[in-house]
C-alpha cells in the first residue's frame, strides 16, 4: 500500500494506493502558488497523481492478472485512469477546488462525503453540491452520515470512517462532523482528519475519542485544519475576549490518544501564514513520537508540506514502512556526457565503509555508535546565477525510531558552487542523505542523494530501492533544469 500526502498549499489532497490496485483520493485541491519548484513553473499535481496511480496499477497487475488488460489501455491513453473513490471530508473550497480538473482527467468510480446540507453555501460549495447531484444521478454517490468500520473490504486494507457521529445542522460550521478516515494495512495506520475541530474529538457523548477509542491510535497523522489551533481549542476568540488562548488552555487529549509517530501538516509556501498556529505546532512537535527517548529531537517528526513538497509512504507486504519526500528522487536524469545543463555531482566517504553498485553507502560500524561520514557536492554545468544549498536527512529506521527527519540549510553567502557536510549518524536503519541546490530566483534546481545504512540493514535498503525505482541512480547524479 502506498500513501501520498501532496503539497497543494493551504488545502488538502492525499492519495491512497490500495493493495487491490485501486486508488482512493481524500480531498482535492491545488493552489497555483505551489506550482513552482518541482517539475516546472507550470507543474500540475494531477500529472503526478496520474503517474502514481498508473505505476501502482502496473505493479499490482503483475500479481492480479485481471488488471493487466485495463492497465495496458490506461498506459496507451485509450482509457481514463481510475480513481475508485473520491472521499471529500467537507465542502470547503480548499478541499474541493480541483474537483473539475480531477473529474475531467480521471474516471471517478464513487464520490463519498457526509451527506450534509448547507444553508449558506459559498460559490465553491454550491459548485461542489452540483457535482454531488450529478454523481448521485449517475449512481456514483455514497453518503456516510455515521461512523462505519471496514467500509471497503475488497481493497485489501482496513478503511474506517470515524466521523460523523451525530446529525449535522445545515447552519453549522462547515468543519463540524467532517469525515475522519483511518486506513491501516499490515499493522501500519494513517489518519486523515480533514478540518475536524476539538469538540468532534473530545465531546463526552459524540467525540471520536469516546466512541472509537481503540481505532484512534495511528502511526501517521495528516494534521487537522493545516495545523490550526481549532484541533486543541474551540473556534473563534477566547470567550473572555482575549485574542489568543494560552498554551496551558490547549486540550491535547485527542493528540495524545492518536499518538502519531509522524505528523504531516499541509500549509502555504509562506512561512508567515496563519497556519500552522505556533502553539499548535509546538504541541505537535512535543507529542509526536512521544515514546522516543528525550535524547532524540521529536521536532523532526513533524513535517510541513512546504519543506517536504510531497511525502510518500509505502507499507510493503512484510509490514515495513518506507518514507521519502518528493525531493529525494531522480527527475529527468541527463546521461549525455557532453551536456552543459545544470546538475549535481556528489560523493560520500568514511574511514570504515563502502559503496555498493546500486549506490548505497554501507557502514561497517553500527550507525548508533556515532559513525562520521563526509559528503561533498559540486554544481556542474551552466547554472544561471549563484547556487544555494540545503542538506537533508530522511531516515527510515528500524526498531523504535522508525521515523527520523532533519533539515539543514547551509550558508551559501560565499556563492561557491560546491558544498560539503560532515555528519555523525546515531540512528538505526536507512538514511537518505540529500543535497538540494537551487538558484536564488528558484528558476533552476537539482538534487543529489545517496542511501546510507549499516551492513545488517543492507537487504532492507535494497528493498527500499525496489519500492522507489529511480530514486537513487547508480551514477548518484540527479540533474534537473527548467
């Protein structure tokens, strides 16, 4: 099973690629301002959705022969690529606006929402309700107006809808009683919370924690309402007219019960945007992966979409979870020997290790014994202007620390076209060591990455490469130009 959280600005769009070869999308939005910086300035996230679904279906069709004929037609553009279920948590514009483009490009098998009505609907919501009516008339609509368990048994995963838990009035806030969906497979679970507010979680009669306590804990949390404080406090101003709630007034009962190992926050590219709320972000950083020892930083287990771009997860048939950001991948690898287009060339070295043919650096020492590794990259080709460098560590660990993520920004004031970095590793499992380079105006970028692991984790690392083909090239060069 593969789960992708897309960076779409202050909105939500996630894709669940199920073990039976089908796809479920949760919400659909794409802000135009996040188009830059990945494929091109006119990057359409739906191109990625199409590619990800088709790749998944091609892989599954090797095991499920019945899919093979359809996949051939989909690959040859003779048939629309299917999205079996489009689940809309609620009808706010930042969860539904990409619906028209989605409907035009994909075959949507079924639309699912809570069935609620709206007395004072916005223009975007009215447009969505028209679409809902069309899907209903076509026999492709399902209203889930109360919690249900294991709603799609043929999917190969367990899909639970944990909310709504009461009747929703047409005049209520649009966020109230939105769909909350939990997907689990092979012992790993993902929780999609929409914009669900505090009362929907903690109410003594209708709260999710009260009614579904055993199904609330989840490994990966798609954070509610883009990191707003409404997951911890009532919406609106403080009852006494105070502009903000104090940290001690934030109710953390639901987050503690979810107890995620990783929290993902969809947010705007602007760092000074209202979401995530600073106190809410602080609480997510304190309470995510709370079982990790105090010697490890928990902040790195909370990832903002503007930093990761898109976050990819795979749960394999053994129940192992693999994770990467969209930046830790090869895009348009240029192999022409005389090409002058911008790219990065990189190396990794250590006194006690070796590089495999597949591009994995293997440490002979256990990484938790503080093994020092040195990395170096050079910006080659014709870069149009000064180059800035960001260094990333993304860890897919084994044991207690199954997630570990760090973000470093190197000082590029000297405007050199190279960067070096030395790092002591003190974590188990596999690490993606990555350098992301870009020009100041972000018109050109490239990244270089290599997997690092200890010898006992090499089979696990090799399997990681099989799950994410093209992420690490044997040449260890990732070149990108716009």
